[in-house]
C-alpha cells in the first residue's frame, strides 16, 4: 500500500526551465537596448559558452554527481559547508562573467565590463521569476493529509533552499525535504532514495516517486526498487530507462494512486 509520495522539485513542481528562459530574455534585452543585438542569438551563444566553460572546471564531476547544471551556476551562490561547494563558490563569479563576455564576443561585441554587468543582472532576474506549474498546488492540496510527502531534489542546499524561499508556499506541504548536496550523493544514486526512505520510516513498496528526468528521478527510483512515475509534459521519447508509469499532467497521478489502492 502506498503511504508516501516522493516528488522531484525542478521541472516537476517548479517550472525551472521557464524561470531560466525568462531570466535570459530579460537580461538579453538589456544587451539589445545597449548594442542592438538579437537577444535570442545572444541567449543561445551564452548558453553554449556556459556549458563549455562549466565542463572545464575541476568541480564538474562533483556538480554532475550532485546534480547542478550550468545555468544554476549562472545564478547560484553555493554558500554550502563542503569543500567542493566552497570551490564552486569561488569559481562562479568569474564563470558568469566569462560566459556572458564570450557570448557577447560571438555577437561581435568585445566589452568585458558589460559582460560583468549582464552576469550580475541574470541572478537578479532569475530570483524575480519563480514559476510554479498551475497544477502543482491543486495536486498537493488533494494529497496533503492522505499521503506523507517528501521532496527529493538534486543540487546545492543553498540554491535549492533559495528556490524554496522564493516559492515559500510549497514548503508546508512536505513532511521532509531531502537535498542531494546535504547527503553527498545525487540522483540516480540508489543510496539517496534509501536515505529518503529511512527519513520517512517506510519501505520501498510503500512509496512512489514522481519526477521529470528519466536519467535521475526514474533511474534512481528503479534502482532503489521504488515505483516510478515519469511526468513527461513535453512528449519526449522514452529512452532506455522505463518508468512504471508515464503521465503528462500531475492530475493523472490520482488514477494511478487509485489503481494501486485496489491491488
């Protein structure tokens, strides 16, 4: 019998991709006003440069393991008490400036000072646009009280808690919040899921995991023997990782829970 639901945070409950997109749009608009450059092309250039630069740092294997993407590096502060996070904290100011300066250069603008200005602007813009999916609160309202709820998110505790602070109405729904950076391993490592089960004093058959990422949320749940629900809002093709269930909207979770009750 299912007693608890584990939810991923980014792009499952929070619409992180949209928040990042809107922050890029607002920041690139500043460059359009200053230099008349195409904001869409600048965004593309900065995203590419960010990915490239991010992968060259000694912290890259750690960020992959904990689950911190290049665009989180463009706005997170990483004020976490851990050697690898401290390294990341020292790296990010220059990383941001480099990503924006190189992006501008690809557009024919050689202006490191302006690159720095945009690098500082992007985090402000990202903090102002915390998007939550429309169905998130409706779904959590219906689940609260009927099931125990745990938030299982990859990332830096400092950054994930910042996301939760700017969408503070999410936090009271959860009995537990588990962040990979606190634990020391990220999804899809089965030990993180086992840690979450321990925190809830439940066994794997009493839990279902809901997430958008096949290679972290679903693979990790599968490895830990937890039933997985893949929320596939963008009709992505199924890769080599197979979820127990696939949904396109959080509301579809209720029919799965009903079905599991009857077993």
